[in-house]
C-alpha cells in the first residue's frame, strides 16, 4: 500500500527524473503497427524454466537439436537494503532479489517469454532491456511496469551468445543499472559450443559472475550513509555517480559474495564455464593459477573463441564467456585484474578445487630456508 510519504517521495523522484537526461525516450508503442502474419509459436512446446540465484546457473542442455520451443520465465523485482561490506549498506534494486539477476538459458531459435512482476510494495517503475532482443529498446518500451503491475514479453532469440539484460526506465537508466538491476541471458547454439575447428566444447559446471560498480554516498564525516528507501538515496547517489569513481567494485552484490563458504567449487579434471557480465564498466577477468582455455571475450558464439588467455576483457554492457579445465587442486582467485579494484574495492572471487596435486605441472624443489653458503 502507498502511504502519503511514499506518494510524496514518488513525486519528488518524478521531478528529478524529469530534469535528468534520458538515454532513450519511451515514446509511443512501437508495436502498434503489427505486420500481418501468423503467430509462429503456435504448436511449439512450452517449457517453464526454473531460475536459480547466482552464481549458480539454471539446469539446461548444452545441445538441443530439436525444434525451437517457448521458454517461459517469471522474474519479480525486489527493492531491498543489502550489506555491501562491514558497516556499509546499500539500497539495491534487483531482479528476483539477487545481484546479478538469474542467468536465463535458451537455445538459438527459441522464444523467450518473460513475465515481469513489480510488486506493490516497491516504490519505482521498472522494465527490462534485453541486449539479445530485437526492437523496442530490447523490450524496454513494452515492459515498463509500475508498482502493483506485471507484464509479459515474448521475443525470438535469433543470435547466439551471452548477453546482458538490465532495467532501463526513462530518465533513470544509469541509477537502476548501478543499483543492481542487470543479469545475463545465455543463448546457446542449438548444436552446442564449438572450437575453431568445429569440435564440441563441453563443460561440467557453469557459474555466473556479475560485476557491479557501486556509488555509495558519504556524509560530512566521511561515513557511508544508511538510507531507508531507494528514493531517499537517489539524489545523493547520482552526485557520486557523476564523479565516475566507484566506492566499491564487487562481484555478485557485495564484498566476499564469492569467497569463503560462498566460493565456487570444482574438481580436478572438470571444465567450468564462467559467465562474467558487467553492465556499466569495462573489466578484465583473470584466474590466478589458471587460464582461459577457450574465451569468447564478446560473448558471441558464432565467432571462434580465443585460446589460452591469461586475462580477458569484458566490455561495459556485455558478458564474456570462458572455459577452463582445472588441473590442480587448491584455491584459485578469480579477480578483476585491476588489482586495486580486486584487493581494495572488492572484485575478488574464489574457486575451491578438490583433487590430487600433479608435481609434473608444479613442484616445490626446495622449501624456503637459509641462504646456502651464508
């Protein structure tokens, strides 16, 4: 239920938004003049997808050579306060309550059917722009929902690759994106991932890593401000954003989200698929002690993958995909190799790998000790 306070807050935000430059105007419904053609989804199989919180990726088939299908997704927008670091809170806006939103998986030629729900307990309008979709600002013009509304969008996945999706309400796009509203959709080739020679690339596990640059205001004493609602944080946050210097750079919403008990796991001999999205800023992932066996830096699978990379690139507004077969046990650090951002601002994850050590790959010939001859 809306109170007088939230109504007044909404009016204040509307005034701020009206004064802010929009990246794209909502405008009239671009689908009003519909091409006369039959519904191509009639007779296709409908599949209800079960989304899971990152870093996990929903269950899926790597190869699907059958007929295209309609994959039905439901996502609920959740505005909530989160803890980014000790003593630091943040008013987040999320898809399904997680940063990033769940990774959606379909195959090229499938139809993505999303029901987007904006509960009445929220305070903001929201929508979704799929970088994998064609037309209507990636669907943003057809999905704008106010609190207490829902909408359903269907689009055909015509291009294979990993793509970012994010919220894009008129006048508020940057704020919503850096407040947590982005995720990844993985559109696999129907015959699976291939190397440059056309050989199938398989993987045993898949993980989603969503990188976020956060801009959290401080008070006159240099302490981070704790806000009660996203709207209250809006004006101060935008001022910090304009400086282009993030206070935090984190994976999956907070410092330590993918370390310790939350670390990703694997076993020696397993191949892991890493999906790394960054909706706003460039990044350069590096797996310390490992490599990128096959890397699609731009995340598009009809381009041949690069091989044996030490560090790869994620362009802001995109998702990169890399595979690595783990050959040694231990804890691997997966970092943004701007090491200042990794060590000081939070962009570090861990992979715990079980198995037996291979001394042919690495051996400590002598342990640290006194210098010989002194």
